[in-house]
């Protein structure tokens, strides 16, 4: 009995290690240089495409422009209103939405962690 118990314990430990090792990191968005009341610059922690944000109280998402450096920018003539929800296409396929990903008082250089695992 002791040998089968030891085998089961070892197997359970391996399964636990595999499960922890296979978990991805949380998706983060860093606000890049040049952010202001009328400009939002996002730098995602993973490759994504077709990025859009929805301002607080807005009915629709606004498309961000991608730069060659992998940053995403929204320029507005009116002050931007956070918090912002982000909708994007994952490079692995499918669309994702993160509600209230960027808070109202965002600042350049801040990192905002989401609940999505990548």
C-alpha cells in the first residue's frame, strides 16, 4: 500500500506543477509617452490587433491607430473620459473585451493589469 500511495502522491504533485506552469501571465496595458487629456497611448504586454476603446458613457468603441513600434494611439479633439473598456483581436484568434481596463486618471508610464490570462 505504501508504494501505491507514494505513486499517487507523486502523480498529484506532477499534475499540480504542470497546472501551475501552464498558467499564463495576466495581460497588461502600459500607458505610453505622450498621454494627455486628449491622447491615449497603449502598449500591450502581448501582440494584439484591431484595438478599440470605449470611453465612459459612450455607446460605441473608437479605433486606435497602430504604430510600427507596437503602440496603439487614440487622438481626440475633446478630453477623453475614463475608465476605458478595451476591445481587441488576439493574434491567436478571437476578440476579447476588458471592461474598465484603464482608469479615469491614467498617466503616462502606468501599468494596468487585466484579469485576462495570456
